[in-house]
């Protein structure tokens, strides 16, 4: 995720990368495709810098102990890590929690943000470099949004795979089913930007038609209930991590 964010920012910002493993820093630089300043994490001075903090949540305390000084701002992409925990461990003037998703790698992330209001405009500008960014009013909301936008690609991948398997079961070649599924998701991604899901469904579902038959089968199988429960369980896990 750190690389995906850096790829989005590299044209307009000066990037420094800090890490514990020099070989990994070299790999990062090669993948980024341009020369960058690379630093060992030990005693790294964060004074007056904008920090995008991208480590495993359980490593927050260990890593932050290596820093010196007080940052201008800290953007954390650590799932379930509350602002108060960031404030305890990293010295900075202001803090924001950000939750990008996997689509950051193709600059199509849906990133949710919350934190100090003084950073609202800057954070939206920063994370718009990797897709869309949306500011939320509380940490409770970003935990829910993590369940929706952060975990969402996995849920949609399950739906995509299942629909493809269904087409193969009915006799379509796998390669054809995959190609059609990808085209379906590409077109749907554009449609959903402008139209409410219920209206899209109604526009496709003619009386007594094929869509109605398939849609009713999905309802009978509990697809809607499964999606609702997926958000619930993922939200509960996000709260447990905090």
C-alpha cells in the first residue's frame, strides 16, 4: 500500500522512504521508477515533515520509538489504530487516519479519512492522487468505512468469481466467462457513479424475465443478508483491533 500511495504522489511531491531493511528500500525505489531519498529508521528526524505511516498496527510502538523530533502532520493507514494511540506514540502537530484500499495500485482507491479538521483539505488532496477520497466525521465512521471500502474488494472478488463459476457451470468457457465478467465490472463501475443501485436493478429487471429469475435466486440464497453481515463482522473486527 505504501508503494501504491507513493506511485500516486511521485509526480507532485518529494518522497523520502524510511525503513528497517535496506534491501527492501532498494526494491521500493526500483518499483517506484525514480531515485528517492532512503533512510534507515533508527533516529530518523521527522521534524516538520509530512509522514505517511504505513506499518503493521502491532508495530506502531516499536517503530515510532525510532523517530526524533515533531512532524508537521501524520497520516496513518493502520487499520483500527485510533488517533489517541498515534498521539501517544508519534510527536506531530496534527493527525489523520486514512483507509485506502487495494485499488490504490491502479490509482482507483476509495480512501476514507478522519482526524484533525485542520488537515481535511490537505488530506483529501493527498489521497486523491490514488483515486477518490472522502472525509468522515468520526473514528466510529471510519471503522465502518474500513469494512465497506477497505475490505470491499475482497467481497466483490467473491461475487465476481462466483458469477464466473456460474457461467462456466452452464457451459461457457472459463476464458470467455472471465472476459465477460471483467467487462461487466468495468461498465458497472461507471454506471454506479451516477445511478442508485435500486434504480439500476429495476432498469435491468423486466417482468418475468431472466434477470428476475436470477435475482430471486440470489435473494433466496441470502446474498443480501451475507453482504450486510460481512460489513457487521468486519466492523466488529476493526473495533477489536483498536
